[in-house]
C-alpha cells in the first residue's frame, strides 16, 4: 500500500506560467520556494528541493517497513495455520478499508494534511506492538485486526498526500512526479521482502512488527521536518456546487461541515464519473486490480503446489517483482508526455496480463520473469488514473475525490483477494491464472480502442475547464 506523502514542492513546469501555476505558488509558503521561484524544467529540479528530499526519504523508510510487514504477515499466518487461504486473507485485511474510502477520505479535507500524515504514522506504532502476542494459531485474529487498522491508516494517508501534492505541482508534470514517488516507494520492495522473510525465519514475526513500528516513527519525524504552511481547511478554495475551480466558484463556503451526509463527497463521486478523461482510466484500473487480487491470492499456492518451495520463497518473488515498479516509475514521466494516458495504461495492462498467465508455468525461471512483468505492468494504469484525478479535480474536493477513486480502484482488489482465497482451495493456479490473464488482455484492448486517432498526450496542455456537479 502506498504510504505517506506530505510536502510542498517548487512550481515545476515546461511551459510559461499559467493561472493554475500562479495559484499553486500563492498557496505554497515553503521558504525554499520563495528563494527558488524560477521555473524548473525537469524532474531533477524537484529532487533538489529540501522538502522533496525529506518526503522521498520518508517514502523509502515507510516503504521498507510496509513491504517487510506485508510479506511477513502472510508467511506468519501460513506458518501458524498451514492454510493458503488464510495467508491470502492477510492482504485482504489490509485492503478492506478502501471500501470506506469516501468516508475516510473526507478526513483529509477537514484537517491540515501534513499534521494528519504525521499523526497517522505515529498512531500505527501502538497496534503493531500488540503483535508481540501472536505466537499460536488461535491468536492470528490479533494480526488480522492490526492489518485492518493498517489499511484504515493507509486510506487516510493516501487521500491526504494526493490532495496536498496536487496543489503545488504543475499538472503537466504530475505524471513525472507520481512516477518518481512510485520509484522511491517501490525501490524498497527490492530489499524489504527478502529482509522481512529473513527476519521472520531467524527471529519470528514480532521482530518484523517492531521494525515496521520503528519505520513509522522515523517517517513521522521526517515529515515533521518539512517546511509547509497550509491553509485552514475552511479556507480552501473551490468546491462550490455548480461551479468550476475558476472565477465564480464559491470559494468561501465550507460545504459539508454541518451534520448529515457531506454533499461534497457525493459531488466528488459525480465529478469523477462525469469527467471523460478520468472515467475510462478509473474503470480500467478497477478491473485490472480485480485481476491483481486473483493473482495475489494465488501466490502461496504457486509457490507451494507449483514450485514446491517453502512460504518464505514468496519473499524472493516480491523482491524480484519490485524491480518492475522501479522501472515503471522512471519511465512514467517521459512516456506520459509523449503518448496518450490510455495507451500508456493499456500497454501496462497488457504486460501485466501476459505475466499473470505465465505465472501458471511451474518453472522457477518463468515465475520469476512473470514477477518482473507484473511489477512493470500493473503500476502503469494506476499512475495514469491517479494523474488524471489530480489534474482534473479541484483542490476543495480532491481529498474526497482521491479517496473515492482509490475505493473504485482498490475495492475490487479487496473483493478478489477474498474470492481468490476461496477459489484457490478448489481451482488449481494452472487454470485460474491463464483465464485471469486472458481477461486482462481484453481489458487492455477495450481501453486502447477508445483512444481518438491522432490524440496527443494528456499532459501536453492545460486540462479543459469543467463544472462541478450540483
């Protein structure tokens, strides 16, 4: 799960400043930005900013702990219970809270986002320490409860980070920035799964839990060092019903602060659906994550039944798979500036689908190669969808909208993990995985087929203005 982002970056652009960019600069009060107000022309300029460096350091630290814990949780349950299905349900427990994404995402719009991220990181250290008591099969319920809280924290943090970054990074470079964020986070998956498996094998699950708690604490400290002055939530601009983010919007209203259902949550849902550049990418990402859930649920069966290895071998697969997102993150920015988002996403889905089908072949070399392909292809549609949401949705609704988008994308993954955990008890991976891969190829074809002939990359110019639904 993506973990934490809270920062304020210099205004980066590859074109003359726009009204959007001027507003972004005005909202950002970073001392670094005030000293370096000149536009930056490439992603390297982002990395030279103090806040960016602190943020990326936090992502690396958090990513290491999360990846290690994610792997160790499944191995932990498999070792204590011997059940492939229960091991697969550990991932479901972490993903289940995305079903409440719109509600949890509203928290990011009601509070200052950097303190919220710091608080979420520190709060997770307490339940992780409770895992010291998990030493028998009848206590694995404690592990599932902690993983559920882990997921709740992750949903809130994802909404806060998406909203904060979108206000200060030029929309043309959001694809490149999200690629850099993906690279920093996923780079840890090259080492963390192996480290988590090794720590579990030698010292047990509680040691991995303590490591994860330490990384949460360190990440909170790094985010606290950032120099960010945020507006009060009631003063965030935009979000008036029936208006767009430009002139004429109801900038002063704090919709949704009273009792009852928040009208801005419903407005964000309608806006996502009615925005033509966002809807097909979200739908494609949602279907792809359904297939990813089935693939993930089968991984322990692939290792056990197909390859004949112990559960800790899953750590090797996750480590190899981590190389794919690193490469995808590095390529995302340049490719999104050159090809339409749907083509970029469709190509990634195709690579992912072929790799899922190949995972059914019971040979180590093929399964390891398929792990790289899954890691390379899956992030493409996620980066494209997130970039479209950040670019098209106004700031006042972005916390809710990003959480709603995460629910639309990741809820099918949670459902598929639960479904896959049941299916894998009755269906062999040699049947389930090729069928899943074929369905993924069909999804890629449908997405790319809708691209207009001659359509250019989405970030080639400012997003077209649109109205908020009433």
